[in-house]
C-alpha cells in the first residue's frame, strides 16, 4: 500500500467537509474491495475517510411499506435482520450470498453500491427493486444512480447515507458465482412491484448492472417461468473473459433469471 | 508379552493422532515468516512487467535515496561478487547424443528478462512498504522483444528465441523405448486408437507463500538461511557448490515449519539465493516473504504438456503397442529438476497397469516466455496417467467393451514385471483394487442412478482411473546413469539418550506429511518405548548431517527405511551391552517389546537400563565396545516402489449451466504397508482435491504477449470445500519387497489418479471424448451446445 | 502515525501505527502473534481470519486503525492457557490439518460458524460456510468432519458433561 492519511470523522458534515477539502480523499466504508485494491497499489489516495464512527449510518428500519437501510449496514446485518427477512426476504438472501462469512461481517451496503463493481450483488437489488439512494445532498432513483462500470452519479463530496427499498409483492435473487473470485458471473434480481415487474442483471453487462427489458415485459404480462422460457438475451453487450464467453454469460443470465423467478414464486 | 510395556507402544498400523498438531492448532507453529533476526531488513523484488525484453538501462539513483532504503542490488552486483547461475541438476541427452541446452539463469537479470516476473533488481529497506515505494521509483528502460508464450508455437519457424544456446527453443529432443518394435506392433494392429491431449499448466499454491531470511555473521564468516524448503540440504549443496554463496561448512540452511510444498519448495530459486548473498553485501539480515501474486509469477508451475499418442490393439482388445509424442513446456529457464519431469518421471510410467509389449515415447522440451515449470505433486506421473487412462478408456468405448473389463484384460498379473520403459514392477494386484473400488463405488448400480439423474434433467457419468506411479526414486547408481546430479538415498541418525528416550535425525522434511508422528510410531514399535519419548529432528543442516528431503512420496519408503537401518545398528550394539550386563552370550540376547532378555530364562533388562549403561559404561569393556548409543545409516533403495490403485469418479452435470458436480469419489489404493492409516487417508484426500482441481478448474493462463492472466485467486480457481464431496477411501495391500518396511508411498496418488477419473466420467456423461482440462462450466456448456446443434441438424 | 487502542486476547494494547498497517501486520509484527497467517493478497484464502468483537473478519483486509477500540481474538487467545478449545481439539482428533498453515483461520472461521448457525451443522452447511477459507492439503474431507465434531462439542450440554 502507498502511504495515506487516515481520518475518522464523527459526523456526516465533517466527513463531507473532509472529502471536499482533502487532497485525493477516498471513502473507507467496509474496505472489502478498497483494501485489496490498495494492497495491490492500484490506487493511491491521499487520505482515507473512515465512515465507521459516524452515528446513525447503519440502521435498518421500516419506511412506509418498504425499508430504509443505512449505508454502513454490514452484509451480515442485513442478511440476518428479522425485519429485512420479513419485508424483503430476497434482499436478506442476497446479502447472505455476498462474498464469504468474514467478508459479510465487514462489507457494507453503501460501499458496495458506491463502488458499483459490475460483478457486485447489491446493485442488482437496488435496480431490481427500484430503490432510492439517499445521499447527504439528494435522493436518486437507482436507474439514475448506476451510470457505468465502477461509475455512479455520486459527486466528489457526496456520500451515500442509505437506501430506501420499496417492498415488492414477490422477489427473488439467484446468482452464478465466478468459480475463482466468487463474485457474480451472472446475478438476476426479479421483483414484482406495484407498478410492474423489474429484472436487474449484474455480473454480465459490459456497462455494469442493467435491466432486462424483454424479461420484464414478459413477466409483467404473466409472472411465470413459461413467460421467459423462450427468451434469449442479446449477447452483444455482455462481458466476455477467461471465465466465460458472452454467449455463456447470456445463458447464465437467463438461467439465473428463471431461478430468481422460481425463488420469488416460492 | 508384558502388558505394561505393550500398552505404551504405538504399533505400526495404528491411526494415532499427530504429535505435531498441538503447535499448529494453538498458533504456535514456526514458519519462516514468523521468524525475525535482530536488525533484519526487508527485501522486495522488482520484476519484469514484460515477457521478453532487453534491459537497455537501469537507473536506481532516485530510488536509492528514498526513505529507509538500505541497498538496491542488480545483476551487475551479482556478477561483481561472482555469484553463479541457478542450475538444473538432471542432465538429459537428446536423441542425437547432445546434452540439453541450458540457458544462463542468473538470480538477477544480467541484460535480458525472459518472463513476466523475472527478477530485475532487489530493493532492501527498513520496511517492506519502503522497499516497495523505492522499487516503484527505479527507472528501467526496456527494449521489448517479441515473446512466445504458447507451447505449440515455441518451435515454429521464426518464433522468438529465448536462449542463444537453444536454437528453436529446444532444450532437448529425447526418446525412450523401442521404436522399431512399436512400429511393428502398429503394423500388426487390428485397431489403432489416437488421442490428442493437453495437460494443463498448474500453479502449486501451497497456502504458505515462500519466504527466506539470509543472515551473514561476519564474526564467523558464515551464513544462515532460513527458508521454506522441502530439502534444505540440497539447497545448501547447490548454493555452495554451484551458486558459490559459501562453502557448505559456512552455510547453514534451516527449513522450519513449512506450510505445504507439493514440489514447489524443492527448487533453489532466485529469491533465497539473493537473500543469502545480500545479507553479506549489506551487512544485515535480509528477509523476503512472497505474496500470493508474486507466487503466481515466480513459483515453478507444473504439468504443461501437449501430446499426440496412439494405442495399437489386437482384435480382442489386447494392447500391442503405445506410441507417444509429447511437447513439454520448461518455461523461460530450466528449474532445479525440470528436465527429469517430462522424461524419466513421465515416459517410464507409460505402461500404466498394463502389459504392453512395445512402447515408444518422444519428448521435445522447449523454452517459452513463461515462468519455469518443474515438479508439482506427481511430477510427470499425472501426465503419464492422464494419457494412459484416457486412451485406455477411449479404446474400451471404441471397442464397445466395459471399461473395467477392458482394463482387466490388459492388466499386468505376474510380478516382477519388466515394462518396455525401464520400470520393473515388483509387486501389485491391480484386479484387487479394481474390484474393491467398483464395489465401494457401487459401479453396478450406476445405470439406475443415471436414469434417475436424467429424470431430473442432469447428465451423469462414471469414470475409472487405474493408475500406477513410481516412488522412492532410486537406486542412486541407476538414477545417476539416467542423468541425475545427486543420489536419491536417505539418511537417519538415532540418538538414544542416557535416560532411554530417543531423538531421530532425518534427512526427510515434513511440510504437512506428519513425520513427527509416523517416524516416532516406527521407533516406538521397534524399541518398545512410548511415542512421546521419541522426538523427530529435521530441517536443519547443522543438526542433520545430510539428507535428500521430501518429495516424490519418498519419505516412508526411503526415509523410514534409513531409520530402520539405524535402529538395526542400535539394537545390535545394545544387545552387546546387554549381554555384558546380563553376563550372557550376545547370541542369547533377545530384544522384544522393549526388553533385552536372555533366551530361555526370566532374566531381562529394560531398554532404558541398557541405554543408561551404554553411557555410564561401567559394565562392558570400552576397548571392545565404544560407550554411547547413537547410530547413523544411509539407505539406498534397490528399486522404485510402485503404488497403484483404482479411483472412480461419478459426476452429475447441469446442462443449463455446465456445472459438473462430483457426486461420488472412490479411491482404493495399494500403498503396501501402512504406518498410520489416518495420515495416509489424509494424503489421499489432499491429492484427490488437487487432481479434481486440475480436471475441473485450475489452469495457469498466459495471453499471447506472455502476460499472466491468472495472477491471483481472483482468476485462478482453487478447489473449495463446496466443490468436493466426502471421499470413499479403501486400501488393498501387497507388500513392497524393495524396502524393509514394505512401504510404497502415498503422497501423490490422488493427484495422479483423479484427473482421468473425472474426465472419463464427464466424457461419458457428455457422450464426446473431446473434453480438455480444466472442464470448466463454461467449457462444458459450450460442448453441450455444440452437441445439441449437431443433434438438431441431424433431425 | 495514528494512536490505537484495542483489546487483544483479553489484554489491553495501545500503539502508534502507520495508517497503512493492516490488522494482520499489527498482530504479527507488533504483537508477535504469529498464529494468524497471510496466504493471499485478495481476501480469498482466510488464513488470516480472527474475531473482531466476536465476529470473524479477514485481518488482511482490514486496517489496524479500523480495529481501534475493538476486541480482537486470535488463535492464541481462543482457549485459556494450557487448554484447548473444543474446535481445536476436534481438528486434532479428526486430522483436520496437515501443514497447519490454513488451520488457525479454519478454526476461527469454524468457531464463528457455530456462533452464527449453532452447534449441529450438516456437511452442506459446513462446506458452504468454508467458502472463504482455502486449504491445499486436506481436500477439506477431514476439516468438514472436524468442524461438525467441534461444533457438536461446543453444545452447552456437551460442555457441561465434560
């Protein structure tokens, strides 16, 4: 790791001010992606701003029909929260599938979506549920928040405070793990919402998480596996690498979508 | 038998719990990186980012001025101190009689780098972070040269050349067997079965990365090197006699607890060489610990063959001949034992468990711009076994014969059996292990399970692998005649202390194999003393005079045989002393269950009493018998040992995702006499996991420019708990006649046997033989798609 | 340099560290608790697993400063001096280790597994929950057996019977 300064603000305003004023700052949430990156010297921040001691960022509460989950909520906390299991069980299941048990004890919701790794799980939940990302400055719908590979709409001194997840009628998540890294090679979040069906795909898109419109339409018409049995995903915007061709990933997307649907119908 | 004595003894064959475990489960293991020397500085290696480049210039001035930097050393300083090249210790001659072409291999590059990760300079600093910071500031002007990373292209006209001494990158073109007899067999064949296989390149990945601490003592003008080695004495020999760090008497090498090796810690690498040398140059202990990404770049890889072979059969399916042409990747330089792997550890096993009248094998070994390739668990024998067991399976399927029946028809059934490829099989019963494996795997019940799986939409297959391997490499004169630069015996010294407890010094080295337990078990059963009164000492050249180390499943068959020989001498001398103490004739003294007794009387002495008297020396004439009770032995085996067995793998494939699940894995092995079945089974488990890893997920991949694509656990797939089932393990036994304990060796069996068992199962499930390793989900799915496309076109 | 204080194996510790010091470096180099190992640099192998405030974490993927104010337990502190934790005992009894390098991380992960999922663990659950721990020696066969047995031995009823 390159040397850096370490800041541990105790209030949100303080954190935002540090991000504004420091030279090359980087936010440290759970650190499960950031630290491996720093260890390999792939980034050289001037300072790390650790959010872990800012009170009130890790709560999970009911908001309207849905949930508000604080940015610093750990994956393990979401996975085991009785409230999440009751209101959006698919979200609890997704959180319980991230990384491994030790990673889940450190990694956070805010860190995951702010990083927007194209193979991360939470972006699929946010997009699939039509969540709203609440920052210190504004509230963004997920469709506007995720803008590309490792890219989000967050400004330089903007922090995720939490995410509002509307409750679906039914939802499910299924993922196919990359055999080596265990990140998603294809993950599908299928949700039947009040205003339609949403299908969000992670792990496969060249531009990161995306919605599979054809599957959404078909499932909106009829929320059954048969509705998408004959669909195929156009592989032209799908990632291809050592672990699988675009065709293979497109196939995985379809299979995972079916499995997520089956989970939703359970 | 005296019940009191017997209850304290741990017999051979007992599944006793391991003595060494207490320190490992309490965090008290002492691995190299756990150690510190006063005043030590940290080393970090600047490595080549290019697969092939000339170093035009190298400017270290800015880096040297950075905080904490102690020294920056390059190939120039190495040459200045006349440090010799790293060597390959096994000479292979080509068919034309010429010696293999060994390209210069300096520990730090002189002017050319030949693979990504090649050593350009070492930065020594107060802290590792400072060393890394400074390394980033070294300015290297590279002239990037064309590189060849693809084994198939290395000999092509116009391919980039790595070493001037090796035109067309050929290290050697070697052959074994009788070409004419083989050609005749093919001329008379009713069936000829061809096969093309790639044996995928693997990264050994012991979980402990390599590490070294070099410490030069100017007072004594002597070096100590702590290092993660499977064979510290060999490291000392090479670093003294060839690299020229210091004479052997001025170089102590210590390999403390070592966290797995699998072959990769046999070799003498650049990093420990540099740590030892640099500690004198900078006047401080120098420590280096590899991180995993570096390990992927610079630990020797394994396997990496391309082979075309043909099997000649008579009308009934009897094998008449076997013809093999292999190209083996050596990487950019010849590693310590690299040349022996695709030759004498490979082609000599091509007869498998079968009676094959004629075999001919040709091997081209070539350089590529990739990391050196050397022994990895099994070393040559997995490559041979994969080839034999795949082609045999295809032959059975082509002739529409049952896989087991085809093998049975061709088994070697009488011993000793001389193969056409050097080996003389001394003992075995291949049908016995096959029978037991088929029973344990419920082979007969497979069709019903397949039908049931089809109902669930899954493809199910079962695959056999009847492997043989050669362990306990020796005798020394024989391997010497084949080109080995060393003998392959082992040493032992048994020191009986005056109070009757025992230290055994062994030239073997344990890095997970449990020698502290099994070796103590042997001594306990032989001397009739409790195991906790036996300590095993290994891994330190100042304590153990010489030894050959642990690899090739040799420590039981060879290392323990040396202990037996030393114990024989201890017993003989103790009997002489006991005879004087008991005032009886030496010939009347019997030693059993820890007692020296006078035959036909009730007069006896305990082992400890005799031991004490050996040292006080009051009761025997020291002019005839020297005081003390300490004996050493060197044991040189009379033959290789031949563990063999049958592994059966059953898989289920999900056609939607291409995922292969191993639903059953059965291993039945004949290891000869087993000292500790718990430890032996553990060795089998670990070997199977590595074999399954090769078959299903592991593969080192370089791109066309020679960049390593699988440079971390993010891209190189390691077997996880979830990928494996619990295994069904069985043993059959034929005693090995070639060593006193009857041991054959068990360390590599799983890694050798498993890959063809897995692929034979997958090819059966998919109905095509065209499945290469690793059979990843993506690859299997593509095969299913292609097959469905063909099926649709046919409709 | 940054000042940190934490409890390690029940002992209060204060130190000045560079912010870039990893927790595992702090444990190994500053406190000489070398039972916690480093086997990779991408947070995959789990040789570095320790408990922070009772939960398993990968100490190579965490800064020492992040553990400030916390309570860390390493393999050295799992059982009182001179005694073995039931999970340690189970690893020995079931030959759940060979070279021993991954073992501390495996044991710490296994104890965490029991805390999360209880003392009666089936094979599938154990294998899934070893997702973040690599072993190259054992093929996991005996680790799985050891975890099941160690977990069962941690059942309060079993402990009381001891």
